[in-house]
């Protein structure tokens, strides 16, 4: 069994998340993500091999 890894390391330890995946949004849409809250500048950690890239859009906020 592998250990779980939270994908953000906040210097203050104050990172948290809220899973509202699938929750209703305006215009008949549904939420397509999981929101992670952490202080600006917190490290984003890889939980598997691959790449993380920033994304942006009118509905994204600060997305990765």
C-alpha cells in the first residue's frame, strides 16, 4: 500500500481542501474540480509521475 500525499505543502501547514465535484453551478454546469486552499507561494507537489501546468480561464481562478 502506498502512502497518501496531499499535493500542496504550505509553509504554515494551513492547506485544506473542499470536494464539491459535481455540485451544481450557474447555467446548468457542474463543478469539475476539487478546491485546494493554501497561502500564496505554497509548493505544489507531484503525487505521481507527470507534469503540472498552470491553467487560466474565466471560471478557473488559479488552476493547475
